C-alpha cells in the first residue's frame, strides 16, 4: 500500500485529466479548465511533500528519492506556469480547452514518471506518454499549416528516436539480462567492454538526446516550436527538455555508471556540437520562437556539461541548469506570449522599452540570464556546469562553452538593442492578462533569486 | 571605528537609489540621483579618514559566507591600491549626475538608474576581496554601460554599444574559465590567499593569458583598443566620463590585483611583450590622436596613449613605476573626465564635435576657456599639476627597467604635449569661428560647480602628490615583494 504513496502526484494529475475529458464537450472557455490545472499542479506538489514517501517502490521500478522530488517540483511548476501563459491563446486559437489541458496534464504525468523511473521499460513508457501528448499539442491548432508541419516532423523524428531508444534498451537487456537500473549496473560491471552492451549504452543515450534536442537530434525543435502555439513551445522547451535531462542523468549515473568513460565521451561530443551549432544558427533567425528553439538547443548542450563528469556534483549542476533554464525560457516565451500577435517576430520588439517599459525590462532580465551574465540565475547555473567540466580537466570544452556564450550574447542582446535603442513601430501592445503577469513574476523571481543566492537552489539538487 | 559596514553601504547605496528612481519616475530622478551620489560620498568618508596608511593589509574588511558550495565568500575590504579608485568613482559619479542635468532629456529615469548602477559596479569591483565578487561586478558594469552608450549616445551609438559589449564580454568569459581553474587550484578565490599559491610556470602562463584577455580589452591595450574610440565618442558625456575615468582603470587594476601577485612567474615570459605593447600604445596612440578631427575622438585616442603609460609603469615592476601607474590612473580619471565634461558642456551649445567648427572660444567664453586651458596644461604634465608627478614616476620607472623604454615614454610625453596644445590652439585661440557667432557659449554656475572639484583635485595632487602616494607605499611594496621573490631572475635590468 505504501508503494501507492509514491504515485499520489501522478494519480492526482491523471484524475484531473480524466475529469477534464469527461466534461470536455461542455467547456467553452479556457479559464475554468486552466484554474483546475493550476490547482491540480498545486495539489500534486503538496501531495508530494505531505507525507514521507518511500525511497523506492513497486519492486524497485520507481524511486521516490530527493532527485525525483526535485524534478516533480520542476515539472509541476512548469505545468502551472505554462497553463497561466496559455489561457488567452487557447481561447483565441479556438482550441478545445478540455482536450488541450487534459493533454498538458498527461504530458506532465509522463515527465513526473520519467524522473522517478528506475527501470528502462518504465522510462520508455513514461517518455512516450510525454512525447505522444506533445505531438498532439504541437498540432492542436489544426487550421495552421505550420502547426501541422511542425507536428508531423516532430512525430516522424520522434518515432525514429524512440526506435533508437528501444533498440538500445533491447541490447542492454540482452547483455545484462535486466531492465532495472541497479541490476543493469551490476550486469554491466560483469560485461565491461562487451561491444553489444556498449552499443546499447550509446543508443540509449542518443535516443534520450532527441528528447532534449541535442545536436544532431535537434532538427525537430525549430519547426515544432515555430509551428506550435507559443505556450506549447514554452512547455516543450522547459518541461520536455528537463524530463529528457532527468531521465538521462539517472540512466547514466545509476544504470550505466560502470560505462562512464564511454557515455561521457558521447556527451562531450553532443554538448560541444549543441552549444556551437545552437549559438551559430541562432544568429540568423528572425522569428522569436525559432530563435528560442536554437537557444534551447545550445542550452541543452550547456546542461549536458554537468553530467559529463559523472560525479554527484556534476549531476547537481545539470539539475540546477535544467531548473534555471526552464524558468528563464518560460519567462522569455512569456513575453512573446504577452505581446500576443506582436511578439513573434524580432522586428516586433522595436522600441518596446518606450511602449511597454515593464515588459522590456523583464525581457532584458531573461535575455541576460540566457546569456549567462551575473547576477542572474543563468550565470550561476552556467558557472556550476563549467565548474564541473573544468574539474574533469576539459578546459578546452569550457573555453568553447564560454566563447559560444559570447556569440549567444550577440543574438540575445540584439533583441535588447531593438527594445531599448530603436523607435517603436506600429501601435503599443495592449495590457497583459493578469495570469500572464503572474507567470512572468514567478519566472523573474526564480531568475533573480537563483542568481543572487544560488545556494538556495543547490540545496534541493539531490543527485540520484 | 564606524558602526556600519562602510564598504557595503558605499557599494549598494547607489543601487538602492536606482531602484527608488525607477519607482518614482522622471520628475524627481535628477534630484534623487544627486542626493544618492552625495550621500554615497558622505557614507564613504570614514574610508579615507579611518584608513591606516602604514599598513599594507586589507582594512574595513567584511566577510560573510555567501555560496558555501563553491566556497565563495561575500568579501569586502580595501587597501591603499583600491582606495583612490573608490574615491574617484564616488566623486566622478556626482559630477556625472550634474553634467547630465540638462543634456539628458529623454527617458531621464532610466538614465539615472543606469548611471547609479554603474556606480555600484565600480565601487563594488574595487572593494571586492575575492575573484568571484570581482567578476560579478566586472560583468555588472557592462550592462548599464551598454545601455548608456546605446540609448543616450550619438549617431552611431548602436554600433558602438554592441562593439563595446562584445569586446568586453569576449575578454571576460576567458577570465571566468581562469577563475574556475584557480578555484580548483587554490580551493579559494580570496586574492590574498591566492597570492601565496605558486602554481607551475606553465599553469601561470595560461592563466595569465586568460586574465590578460579580460584586462587588455578593458585597459585597452594595443591592438584590442578599437572599441574605445567608438564607445567614448558615441557615449553621452556622463558615459564617456565613466568610461575614461573608471572603466579603463578596471583592467589595469586587474593587472595589479590579480596578474602580478597571482602569476609572478609568468612574467618571465610575458614581461617583454607587455612592455612592447605598452610602448606601442603610447606612441601609436599619440600619433593617431594627432590625426583626429573630432574633439571627443581625439580625447578618446589620447586615452589609449595614456593607458599605455599606465601599463608601462605597472610592468616596469618597480616602486616608482607602479606608484606612478596608479597615480597616473587617478590623474587620467580626473583630467580625461574633466576634458570630456568640458567637451560635453560646449557640445550642448554648439551640437558639433568637429574641431574645425570651433576657434576663438576664449573671446566668446572666457571662463570656460580658462577651465579648458587649465585642464590642457594639467594633461600635458605641467609641473605643479597632477599629471606631472605621475608621468615623472612612470618615466623614471621605465628608465630603471630598460633605458630604451624611458626614451619611448619621453617621446610619448612630447607627442602628448603636441596634440593637447594643438587642440587648445585650434579650439580656443584665433578669431571666433563665424559659425559660433550669436551663440551663448559661456558656462553657467552648475557647470562651474561641476568642473571646480576637478580643478581642486588636480592642484592638490599636483602640489602634494603624497596625498595619493601615501596610500600606495605600503601595498605597492608588499606587491613587489611577492613579484620579485620569484625564483626567476627577471629579464632586462638596468
């Protein structure tokens, strides 16, 4: 019975999703459904802390440790924030709110499960739950061609990646005879150097690299982000990426610990390519959502830097990075959403500091954080991952990472140039909905507190 | 002893002021900014009166654990090297508020908030006792400066601000990697603790290069100086004053605080190149200055030459050279700040920076021209005024290091006299330029009050250089002891 306690947050989410589906036909406006989702996220978060859950359950396939708890909070906060951001879009895009929010809740359930999974099969299923919901969410605005295009690309490439992941799982199971992470670890120790096991490890890592949109598995991200409505893109960039990282960190640190030498080399390559390509290609983007997509690709690379070390400190750094990134990207998307139709093109930001100083200041804060300039949370997170990279002696990789952050400064701060140093074009944006302002406030608070007092966050980053 | 944390108060009071300004709006912004900067000066006064000049130790130390997981402490403290810069930052900030009173008409609130934020960054940087805090303030300086240039600057302000940002950021990120390497090597980031760390020569050399990237851009040293003329020229007057007065000094201060004491053995490799680059900056900078036709650009390029003197003094590695370099930084802050203020004051009336558009100002604006003459005299190193003492010390330090360096430095001084005197000749003497007829060019009381403190400082330091040098003696001797106890015989000599 006590095992069920592990699943209370997930059960709450699923119950709310099913409830929404039951009344979906009657729901016309987004507000009621969104309120329910936010309350559900709050209830699930409270449930996670209400009683001490067991460290593991269901025969060891699910964990309830501090690591899972940390990501639970991250995903539920992301869910609530994205929901607050989405209300106006759901109404104006004439999406059925019942379906939209049920899918959002189920995707979040998949994320929560992925962070607690201690077994490759559970991990696979939870990630599939997340991505299947995401495919639909990207394509849910059926009248828009770009939305359909993004969804189809995302689906095709995602299926391909799932196949890779599954193939890796099969190979790993074939050699170690286990799907549980701890058994895999002991099986791997006995079979060190077995080429099939090595391919299994590499394939699992690459399959997960798709979920976090690391190069060369990034091609879906720009199209999916651009095609999806901005709140969905924000949810993907923050939640889905963090879920992929959560899975990757636990698989590598626990299951594949004996093969650290191998996967760390794979991660070095993935991280270096993601950082470099993400920053360079972002330079030429003129659409905000595409720009943020490429930025998310390079941030995936930065987040991976922490994991390369394979140490608990490094894993904590990656956890911190995914947390901080989730909120700063939610903030940046939040401004895009707040400006509504005016926020999607870079040229829309001309003179924003004149027409809406508050929005410009917040956007500037998020951009500084994305660039990694102190005293923002983005700097603290970047410092933590680079600290762990240098600790492993990869100074060259650290230099590459910081130089790419200068490149990224160019395109992030170009937006600041537009906002502050040019004259406004067109009419001023309207007032922001109060829900959007609330979400922006949360993101801004995390961005500032995480930068000024990084240790408040570090205390929660319990490595697996 | 005082009952409040002086350094923290001096650092963060302007930040508080900036927040208040952002909350209150345009109407009161000027007065709040003026009040904040004056109050900051008042709050900082115990630093100068309670300071023990005989000691090379850190004083007014505050240390609070900040980020235990990285072993980072919030550490504030000053020694004789950092104190003059804090004073200079605090004073120049007041003058910047004053000179912008009329000149800034758009988005006044944001302007003064950004200006006060730079004050926090400047004071904090010089008060930091560890590399982490130093880095935070270093980066914090970039953002408001970027806005000051880009929002309130001249015609090609956007180009200048982005160039400034990318140059400085590119330099400083390498410092970040160096910082992390040092954190692993030393287990701490406190300057004093790291100074005792003798890493291998090759490690020191790499770290020296990483920090050089940051400092050389900021100083700026030849050949990474190209952002400076654009930034200085396009910035609004207050921005130019902060840039020339303080921001350039951050790089040289970094050499003194970090490069010399932490990597003394690397100097064996880098001493000759650093001296060569310094001399190149002095002479090349001076020749380029001679060719300028824009007043602000001329003063900007003269900074390249003057900062060459500073790095020459620092890398002479003797008491005279380093004391002279620090004094020169203070003097350059006063005089170049004064010249930018003077140019800004006249620009407000004429709206041109072309030298050719001026002429005969002494007839049209005698009081203004007297100030200009004074600052020009001081800038060329007139005996009895402040720059004389510092240039003398640097040249003598350079002669001690290597005779040829001294010759080059003297050549630079001669060229400096030429371009300043020629500038004065073209602007102030002769017949009044027809284009200026009918303009009210004479300065008002507020502007006199802005320039007067700098005149007083120039005279006080000129007649009694000990007023600054007294602070420097003990810490510079201590610094040299660390550098010269290096096991390697330094190249050159007499």
